[in-house]
């Protein structure tokens, strides 16, 4: 099943459930435990902080939205921590750090404190949000404690979020997970969402190796994984979840985390949910329950399965995106090598051939036949150099290596190029009619490539026009765009290949008489690099018309030296 089909199916299921709830007016709520019965039903966070040196020493922090941790007893916005301790001597600032709840996750920010803030031993950057999960260790200066989430929005004492706002949860998950472009960030966001919307403690994400088919632990919620981890056995539960294609439960008195503390007679439930992108097994999501001797409720399993389906699509898409990036990187390296060969090696060899042939021509000791051969060598070498230059330009354009910083005067370029081509046009008796409309202005662009492209278009129009023909060049300026129209009354382009003429290099008699060559490909790449469009049409009255449109937002400030007539 395609990713789009999966999203469509999930969306339809969410809509049907919401309609059913609207008709019946009934929603399901999570039951409260005895220890949580005192928790209010308003949307707020409640945390228990345990001193690292003495877990029996605790303090409670409750807030809605966000709060500041510190030692100020006079500022009402500050949650004073561990009043029984001399926190000033422990390096706690008056406003030390901020806890902020957003999008189903808890974040910690250091507020430029004097002695810094550490999360799980890592010093935080100032005013940068870092996700916090249940069981993390925080140090404000030298005051170190473990944070435990007693209540957070969407978990206890209120309607479960997946039933309260299924479409909002869908939007949040797709926005948070699907926007990631780095795999570690995607996995971290997946862990945050699963922990904030279900009673999940430890979460592990296993990936299927595309070559061997083995499962590797790619990331988890607590460990700093080494560069490589051994694959799991085919008999382990993650592998069984993949083979069976369904959720597996493990209620044994064991922990999926080797360092976790075990308690005699207690059981910790772990779920293994296969990550399926359509029919492709991407990996396995393993989730350990936050509380001992408790099981995941059906609605919690449904939430985790929903998160896993969206995550599987995001992981598969990100893998394809990263593979495409790698392919583009290799292509860029190859194109760079091609440019070097064209600019240096081929030019050096051809210049040597052309130079030696030119020296022989100057000796005047050969018969006319031999001199004709030397002329052919010089002419072919010169054309080969031109082709090498254009291929090098196309290689650069394909990598978008243009510097759009020059102030470019298109009207001046057209005038100068027509002066350069005037002898060619006069030799064929071709008349060139030019017209400029609108208030002329400069644009920011790459002058070199714009001039090369205009030269190619004007040269084609003159070359393909019959003797005594007319070439029309119209340049229209408006605030929205600049439109250049060049038309001739030549033979036109074959209708069967006209739609593809600007997409690739077509050499075999693209026109009725001559091949166009590399010019149009370079023009297309140049125009697209300037965020413009290129269109080519066969005129009803005969000939070809080329239309180049460049966006007006390329305009740069300039006052012309002379007034231009409309």
C-alpha cells in the first residue's frame, strides 16, 4: 500500500470515530490510580523532583504552560526548588532555567544562568530548548536531581488526547515527525511523542538492514548507542513482530534495557510494534511501560500503533530522501570532475592541436589540398573548444552554481549582441526589428550566462531565418516580470519533438534543416536558475517564437543614465 493510501485510510478512520463520538456524546477516559486521584483535571504539568544524593528528599513543581526554576522566593513566576537546601551555595541562579510544555512534550531551557544547566550530564546551550522525559537527570549548577512526570496534559485526569482531538493529534504527529530531515532528530521526535501521549518509559527503535534483513537497534530513549550494535536473533521478539506482522506483548519480569533495575516479583510490560510502510517492513518500535505490574490500555496501544504507522512512512521517506541526497552528492562530484576535464585537459589538448595546425598553415610550404586539411583541423578544433565551453557551462548550471549578484541590463545586452551579429544578418539580407515596452530596469542575475543565453537565442533566430527574412525581438518590462520574445520566419521545429526541445539535448535534425545543438539546453538551465520560464512555439504563419519570462522580484534599484522611450 502506498504512503498516500495509508494516510488516507488513517484519516478516514479518525473521521469516522470522531463522528461516532459526536453522535453518542461519549468518550473514554483513562482511569486514575490511587496515587494520582488528587491530580486536578485542568491541563497542567505536575513534576516530582528527587535529589540525586538522597532520592527521599523531593519537591513538587506544578505549572500550566511553562515555569521558571530557580531560588527566587519573591518572584511569583519562579518555582523555587528544594527550599530545605541552600541552593545559592549550590550555584542555582534566581531565574536559572525554564520548563516549557508544547506539542505534547516537555522542554528545558537554560536562562543564561551563572553556573549553567546540565541534562543527563550534558551542558545546555543558553536559551535553547531540549526535550525532557521522565527519569532524566537535571543539574542546576551543582544541584542535581531526577525529574519524574506525575501528570502532563493528555495523560491523567482528562479525556485521552487521541479521543479528544484525533485530527489534532494526526496533524501534530505528521508535522512533528514528517518535517525532520535527519534520522536522529526524527527518532528523537518519535520518542518524545510516544512518551508524551502514552505511559511509555523506555522506547527503542529497531531498523531492518536492507541487505541482510537483520534488525539493529538504531536508537532509544536513554542510551547513547555506539556506531554499530549487534543484530538481534531471529528468535527475539522484535524479529518475531516483523515475521508475524502484528503487535507482540512481553509481560515477563525482564527489562529491555540492560541497566534497568529489576524488582523481585514485578513485571514490566513491553510492546513490539512492527513499523510497516505499506508492505515494506521498516523496523520495530519497542515500548516499555512506565509503571510496574501495569499493562498498556487498548486506547494506548491504538495510539502507539497510530504513531508507528505515521513514523514508518516518515522513516521510509527520509531514507529515500537521504539516498537521493547521496546520489546528488555523487553526481555533483562527477560533474565537478567533468568540468575540470573540459576546462583544463581537453582545452589543453585541443589548443595544442589547433596551435600546431596554425603554425603549419603559416609556413606556406604545403599544396592546396594539404592546406585545406589544415583549415579543417583548425576549424574543427575551434568548434570543439566551443562545445567544451558549453558543456562546462551546462555542468555548472546543472549544479545551480550561479551567482545572481550582478546588475544586469537585458536591453543593453540585446543591443550589444545584435551589433555583434549584424554582419551575419546582413550577409543573409535579414532585417532585425526590435521593440522595448515598459519602464526599463535592471535585474540581479548572472551576467555571463544571461549574455551567453541571449546570444544563443538570437544566433539561432538569424541562422534559421531564410535569406531576406525578418527576426523580431520584443522586450517587455512590467513590475511583475520581464518578457523577451524572439521570433523568426524560418522552417520551424518538428512537431513531434517540439514538446521536448528544451528538456534535453536533441541532435538529430531537430529542425527541418539543421540541428540546434547544445544552445537551448544551456538557455533552459540559465532561465530556470533565474527562476524564470522558457517556452518555444511554432508560429501559425511560419517560423519559431521563443518566449523567456523572468520574475520581477529580481529587480534591483537603478536609475538609467538616459530616459528610455516606451
